[in-house]
C-alpha cells in the first residue's frame, strides 16, 4: 500500500498538515483550514497559508524518498569506449531482509546522459529475474550488454538507472543510491572517446550501404550479399568478436539460411539462422587466431539469398543475404 499522505483523501492530509504545523510552530488551536479564529489577522492567515502551501510542495518531493529496501549498483566492464563498441554492465540489486516485494514485473531503465545533460541513448531491459519474484534478503545479479551508438559525441557520460512499470500503473521503485530525482540513480560514468582517424571495420566486398530504422535511429544495419568480406583492425591481443545478424523469417521460415564464418582463411563457425529476430554471436579470439597482420579478414558466406521484389516484399530488386546490426572486434580489458 502507498504510504504517501498526498495520495490519501483530502481530509486525511489536512489533519496531517495541521498536526505538523502545530507541532513545528506551536500554533494555537484557532488555526483551521475551514475557518479562521475570531482573533486571526489577515497577515497571519496569509502567513499560515503560505506555510501550508510549502508543506504541500515539500511533501510531494518527500513522497519520492520513501524508505528504500533495495540497493542498486552498476559496474561497467570498462570506463572508456569508442562509439559503436559495446560495454557490459554488471547489475546488482541487494535486497533488505524486510523487503515486502514488488507487485509487478518491472523494467530496468538505463539512461545515458551526455556532457550537456541531454539524454543521448537508452538501454532499458527486463532484468534476468522478474522483479515480482525478488525475495527478501537475496541479491539479484546479472550482466547486460549495451552497444554505444556510433553517432554520439565524445565526452563524459553519466549512466542513470532505476526500475519502472512499463504499463505506467505503479510508481518507480525507491532504492538506495546516488539519487538524481524521480527515483532515478546515478550509477556510473563512461568516457566516450573520439572515433579513430581510420575506421575499425572496412566493408570491402559484398555489402550494401547502411540503413536505419526511421522509428528508432539507434537501430542501424547493413545488408550483405551471398558472400561478404570485411577487414577489422587487429588489436593483436585477446579480443572478442561481436556479430549481430538477422535473417528474414518471412522468406526463410521453413528452410533457414546457413552462415559460415571464416577468419584469416580458416573457418571457425557455421550455424543455422533459425531464430526470429536478431541473433548476437560473441567469440573470444586469441592472438594466434588474429594473426600478426594489421588487419583481420572476416568472410561471411551464406547458402541462400533472396530478392524482395521476386517474393512479394516490395520493389527492392537487390540480392540480399542477411542484416548485420553490429560487427565489432574489441580487445578484452585485463
């Protein structure tokens, strides 16, 4: 039940406000809201009404700072990142022993604010364990991968997080942390570095120009042809390769495409694209796999392609393979 007095009927918080005024200012019994005592002057009435209005304002703010039962901590796996690269956020929600539960399955909001204080991008998601199943005394922990958009400006970014009801029925959950207002909490900082003078990925052959979702400019992709070749700058140390791909399930639902990945001339994975929506593949690569050259050659080869115009999907007459949302080779932070 909501303990905030401002959410109760008017009569209830009138009584509470009068009690607070009398206790704080030792006011006489003639101070009422419905009528004034016979000996109250006009300036006194104005003074007391100003106090009452202040109690309303600060009381509304105070309702946002109810007793928290959860401590939020978020740790990025790195403090610096280049636009377009991923960061891994480790979330920890430490729950008190007297926790009463959350009556809904909340989303974790993750907002990134640029050096001017503007919201640059978000990474909202459902936690690994539904909030309605969180129990007193436990600690909920998980990792969440976030790709930093490749179009944002360099500088110091603040990461602000919290929990909210996607349906908008319930209030955000109060937690312990560095509060920024409205039950949001400053959990970490991230320095976005200037992009390198030369791109970390060169799309050499078999790629189309980048496209974007008009409803979500953070979602961008490139279509491949049947065979696509990319050159990635070699970090020359242990790294992770991120490839996020999507097959057109309207075309290949009954006979999924098969993708073969080759690194420096050696095949290292082959799999069916049999899932709906984007699939993220992450590979840990050793310096030996990357080789001694300045660049690593990655080849993506498909067994099937399609032409949208020939299968009733618009007027696009290109031969298309798969959509690639992210292709990143990133050194592992020691």
